[in-house]
C-alpha cells in the first residue's frame, strides 16, 4: 500500500528529493512501550503522547506521559531516547534479545528490504515516533512528508485488521491510506509541478433571456452527446457577463441564442480567438453537429 501511494506521487513528478515516507509498526511500538513500563491499559494514552513528538513542546509531552500514561521521570527519559533513536539498528542494539521486540524489529526490517527491492529505498525511512493517532491501526503505519518539513503530512495510512470486523461483524483485515489534496496541491505548486488542469471548453452557450433556456438546454445536451465540452451560466445574467465568463473560462466558441435568432431558426456563433461570427442553422446545433473551434 505504501508502494501504491509512492507510485502515485512519483507519477506527479515528485522524487526522493521532494518527499520521504516515514514508517513504523504498531506491534513494535506496543512492545517498546510495554518494555519501558507503560501499563497495557495506558497504551492508547502513551500512543497519543508519542504521536506528538516533534510537534508539541517536549515538556507538554512529558506531562502527558506522566499524568496520562503513568510514567515516572526515568521511564519518560527512556521514551524520548528510544523514540528518537533514529534507526532500527539503534533499537536492535538496545533491545536485542528482549522477548517479542527482536522479532518485531526483524519483521519491520524485512518490510524495509522489500521496499528497497521495489526501488523505493531512497523514499523511505524508519521513524519510531510515527504512530497514526487513530486506535484502529494494528500493523505497519506510515506518513509521507515533504523533505523540507514545511507542510503537514501529505498522506498517511497503514494496516487495520479489526476495524471492519468491529463495524460489520465480518473479520476482514485491510490496508489503506488517505491523502490530503490541499497539502499535495500546495507542494506541487511550490515545486512548479502543478499541471495545467484548466479544462478546454469547446462551446459556451449564451441565452439572451429566460425564454431561450429550453433551447439552450437542448443544445447543451446534443453538443455534449457529440463529444463537445459545453458550459453555460447557471443563473440568469446579462449577455455581457456571460461573454466575460466565456472568455475567462477559455471557451473556443460562444453560441448566442436570442429571441429573434431562435424565432428565425438560427444561432450566432462567435469564434473567440478571432472574433469572427457566423449564423448557423439551429437544427445543426440541436443535432450536435457544430464543429469544434
């Protein structure tokens, strides 16, 4: 699942110089906290405190570990030491041989190796402080950040083996992630990687009055059915404002439906790039046969 998220971001032009995926495993996290001295009943509170490392002041986190997780100062010092260790090797050195922890370190080391085999080694880093605050996570968890550290997480997710069973009664392990479009857009814009997504508008339909609305709607349906992109004002507004809107949206052609033209069975078609106009039989437009400009 992490590979899927990274592949999607790479497709947008983001490289290992731009982003990093920091990962952890809730099973390893649990073992470490229990070994440090957190009571099992206090694990959720300890998770929440560790999740704030690097975001909240250290003293605030210490107070939470003391008052909510029931740790003394020596255990709190060890929390800061362990969860800022920076590498699996450091954890293995400190906890090697401790029942349960060594196996979890091996599990997450294999996860790292698989990512390296898939070509993502430069994109990922183990981070013992990655928790994902939601309680339903049960295995690997990850968050993707910009390398500069100027934005909040772009993406986050992981494994949740019991969530679907809790809400549906069906035991179905699952993985998933969520991505923030606002953060991602901001990063792409900052890096000048945001694609030009302005939609091409073939035809902007202008109704001079409300009486032409039925004809406009028929024309819109016919032109769209023929593959044209068509827009029009959703509320009654002046012809001048409709032309300004058409220009702002980059419309190639504007089709004007006025009372006299509709009565005569024609429409005025203006090509926006040249300003040229022609009168086109209305049945041509209503059959969707208007050529794209």
